[in-house]
């Protein structure tokens, strides 16, 4: 047995049977029924020394010691079990250990209890963090300080699963309101609105606005509704807009109600645009998906045929687009009939002058005055005086 190595299946069965957990469990039951405290404790201790214990064996051993009023020995067993296993197998050991420790000592060994909780939450997965943090915060509320409890609740909001954050924030707000008052919950609501997803944020904003309404802060409540309105589609979340309308009817006026309707229309238009864009993307994706099996099915010849067919379809589509934009075609000079047909077609860029324009031109021409011919006569030289040029004698 001394030369046996765990996991060595080549060793004889006689050398490996001493590590059988089933045999050791049967011996533990036998010792608990017919043996003494010392013999039963020796059997459990031997199981731990061999390293074949399961979490259930650790819990049974600790419970056996507690029933015999050996509490410190039971806590020592819990410590050994915590060191032997990892998450998630160690969760039951940690949960039982912390619960039994608080039941035994309550607040008499507060620092030791805090160390145990910090050691537990250090590597705790988010799946098991909720119960551990709630137990930690409860200990701080009952035996510690209130601000320490609030710090634990705040850490818990970011340590739990995303789908448990909303519930954790509600517990945090409820305990903060009970200890410090409702005004202390404002910063908790603000953090929750920043951290939570859209659906949970919308519900949290409604609760925050109701709180501000009870405190008489109407403007703050209206600002919260405006912030949350960007997350509420009027078609999918009519309850939110109903709460806001009831609020404006009770505390607003005509201008604030018109602002509510304006925001509602703008948000609905925004969501309509987003839905149309997503629909276009989905249609495009479905079209590509439908074409993929056709192009990929069959052998190499079928693939080439599919590619050629697709190329021809693209070419036909391009020709159709060109024909739709313009009806003018290139015509050979020898084909006279085709040239006459093209000439008779309407030019889309041609500016058509109506008959009214021709009539206006004729009227303008009729209204113009007739030209008068003027006779030219020489100007007398006396008019120019000394400035008149001297004429040379013809002689």
C-alpha cells in the first residue's frame, strides 16, 4: 500500500481497494451505529488523510462533531474541507460553515467572521454570490455597522449574475431606506439606472420617479421620465407612457403635456426608423442565404452554371436599368426606319415651349413702334466758331 500511487490502474485490486469511498462510507455508518466517538472520529480522519473524501463526507463529519458538542473541531473540519475542494463543489461547505459559525458565536467573534466571508467571496463565482453576500450583509446589520452593510450590498450588485442585479438593487434600496431613510436611496437609483439593462432600467426609472413624486420633487420626477422615455417604445411599452401621462395630468400643465406628446412622437419615429433598417438588413440576409444553397449545391459543373446564370442575370438587370434611364439608342445610318423611330421618340431633356409662349412673342412684336427714317443734313460752320476745321481751297 505504501508504494501505491493514486490513479495507477495497473496495481492489483487488493492494493487499491483501501481507497474505495463506498467501503469507507459503510464503515463510517457502522461506527456511528455501533462504535464509539473516538473510533468514528478516527475513521473520518483517516478518510480525510487519504484524500478520498467528498463534500458530503466533510459535512457528515462536521455534523457528527457538532452533535457531540465539539464545535471547534467541527469548524476545523470545515476548514480542511474548504482547502480540499474548489468552486462550485465547495459552495455547500462554505454555506454550512458560515451559517453554523454565526449561529454559534453571533457577534462575539466579528472580525473572524468577516475574515471568513472575505475569504469566501474572494473566488466566489457570480452564480453563488447572491446568498453569500446576503448572509454577509445580514451579519453586518445585526452585529456590525450599518455603513459596512451598505458597502456589502453595493459590492453584491456588481458580483451577482446580470439577471439577478435588478433584484439585488431592490433589496439594497429597501434596506437603505429602512436604515438611513428614503433620501439616501437616490444615489442607489442613479447607479442602478447606469448599470442595469434597458428593460430593468425602465422599471427602475418609474420607481425612481414615483419616489421623487412622493418627496414633492416634481421637476426631478419629470426629468427621470424624460430620461427613461428613450428606452420605451410606445408600441411595446405602453405602461411606461401611461404612468407618465398620469403624472402630467396630476402635476403638469398644458405645456408639459404637449412636451410629453412631442417626445412620444419623436421616440416612436426613432424606433420606426430602426425597425425599418433592421427589416431591410434581414431581407438582404435572407436573400443571400437563399442564393447560397443554389450556388453551392451539386458538383463543379453545376457551380459554374450557377455562376454564369448569376452573371447573366446581373447583365440583364444592368441593361434594364440603362434602358429605363434613357430611351436613346445608337442607330446605324443605313437603317432609316430605326432612325425615324428614334427621332420621333420624346427627348426627356427637351424643353417644351407651349403655345402661350408663341402668342406672347407675337403680341410683343406687334406692340413695338415702327422705325422712322431720319434725313441727314450738314451742320453750319458758324456753330463751331474757331473750332471749325479750316477747309483747304479746292483750287
